[in-house]
């Protein structure tokens, strides 16, 4: 058996080995200099070997320290660059600009061209001034002539003569060259066209290219496609009504089954009283009859109350009627111009004004001697109804009894009275407000009234038609 001293030694050795595994003892670094001193020159050396030691300097990490270090480096390098520049300049025969010269780049000398004096000819500006004075004098003279023509009404009548041809051609006259051929041939006759001539070389402006013009969108065309409403047939309407009523009845039955609403009382009439209320009707017929009549009266009362609640008010009916008559004119307004020879009958004036207001149309009526122009603006349906009023419903040859005249000439004029539709079309926007009657003593006043609204051509159309109508009579 081992002695206690041997056991103690083994135990200590075991503990030491375990501690050595847990905490290993670092090996001594023999390469590290142990004896470090500073010599006379301020260098760090090893006292045993005498070698100069390079101790790594600590690099800064803060931004401020880095900026300071960068400034120090720049200050140290700046004197060196100055010395190098001075050395380069000091060498004789060496041009500093030659270091940065590139023969590939073309250089132009900075030379300023001298401008020569150019003298104007004598009388140049006098001629320009005389030309401007003559032009101003001519414009002033033209304005005076146009004003005089407007006052006398010559300018309007001249427009009537424009539509008449200056020269009358008979059907037997044959021109030397047709105008559509002249555009291509550029000749006054067909003499150059022979069977042996090459016609393609003579044609100008004709190529093998095909020109496709750009299709522009019409201003009256709506931005969104118009969807037509779907109209159901009579059979489809009845089928849809049956389905809706069946769904409502089914929903009521579900509520009654769940106890959400009480079951309705049996519908009883006097004719079905004995069949529905068998025993009660036999026991007390008077009471049962009174009960049945009260139930019938209640059903009638409920029906009338439902109809009254569903009935539209006066304001709602007015809005509904207005909505049916008004039309959307954002994409274009339909306008019509009528001419009536005599419009002194107040009954006819009332019809025109009332129908125009009921149809929610705008326009004006200008009264001037034998030229009465009626302009109305609105939608296509409104124009259709108003056109029927003006051309068919109103009897222009007849007059009211209060305005009957015994004079034969007046009766003859009334027989010749008629309404003519001069023009109808679409315009971009409305030119007038609510319809009003405007009495003008002269034609110039009437044309000025239309000119203020920007549609003086309406008056020109009516005046030209009246002149042509008077010439035919």
C-alpha cells in the first residue's frame, strides 16, 4: 500500500494537471525585446543586440484626429511641391507650357475681327416714313368708307350680289381646259396631249404615295360611348314582377317562422265571411260582419296612404318634368333661324315665348319692319318640337279676332304671311339667354343687336332671304 505522502503527491499532481488544462500558462515570447533603451539620437534600440526597434504608432480613429493628421501630411508635402516647381522653371530653355501641350487639340488664336462702317444711302428712312404714312392714310380712308356703308346699309346688300354669278355661261360653252385638269397639266389647253406623247411625264403633283388624312374627332361626338337602355318585353316584365313578389313573400314567411313578426290576419270579405269564419259567423253574424267591414275599410285606408306616400310633391313633379324636357348641350348646341314676314299678332308672340320657355330653350326675336328673325338654341328634341310649332301648328295666314282689320291690304298681307326655316345646325356654345323680344327701328340697329352677341351672320341670312323673296314676288 502507498503511504499517505505518496497519495498526497499524486493528488497534487492530478490537480495541477487539471488546472493546466483549464488555464493554460502562456509560453514566453522569446522574440520580444526585453531590454529597450533610447540612444542619443532619440531612437528606440535593444540594449543587448543594439538593433533599432520599429514601434508601431497608434492610428487615430476619431474624425477630428483624422482631419488633423491629413492637414499635417499636406503641410509636409506642400514645400516639396513648391521646390519641384521652382526647379523646373529654373532650367534654361525649358517651356513650362510644353508639359501640358497636346497636338491633337486644335487651337484658334483669339483675334477679334474689326467691323467696317456701313453707311445708309441718302433718303432710305425718308422713303420708309412716306410708305408708312401712305399706308396709314389708306387704312383711315377704308375705315371711313366702311362706316358710311354700314350707315347706309350698302355693305349688307353687297353680300347679296356676291352669290349671283357675274357672268352667265350656257350649257353649250366648253372651256379650253377644265379646272381639275389645269391643276395637274398646268396648261391652258389640251393641245400637248397626243397619242404619241408620254402623259405620265406631263402630270405634276402625282406620285405613287397614298395620302391618308388624319381623322379628327368631331366636337359634337361624346367622350364616352352612349349605352342604349334595355327595354324588356311584356312577358319579361311580368316574369320579373312574379319573381320579385315571390322573394318578398318568402322573406316574410321566414320572419313569421322565426317569430320576428306576427302572422297577418286572414283576409276576409263579405262574400267569403261564412267560408273563412265558420263557427264565429254562425254564433254572432252581426259582430262578424262589422269586423269584416272594418277590415275592408282598413285595407282601403292602407292602400290610399301608401299611394299618398308614393305620390310626388309639386316641386318633385316640376323637377321631373324639367328633367324630361332639358337636354345635355355640353358637346354642342343645336340652333335654328326662322324668318316671319309679319309678327304683330300678340297671340302668336305668346305661343312662341311660352313654348320656348316650356322647352327650356334660349334665343331672341328681333322685330324690324318686314324682317322678323327668330333664333332658338337647344337640344335636338327641343328643336324638333319647336320646328313643328313654327312650321305646322301656328297658322300664320290667320289672325285673332281682336286684331281683325277691315283694310283689304292688311288682309292681303296676312294671306302672304309665312314662316321660313332659314338655317339649322350645331354651334359650340349658346349666344343668347332667356328668349326676349327686341324691337329695332332700322336694319342697322337689328344687325348691331346680333353683332353684340357675335352672330351677325344670322341677320345677314335673314336679310338676304328677304331681298331674294321680294325680288321673286
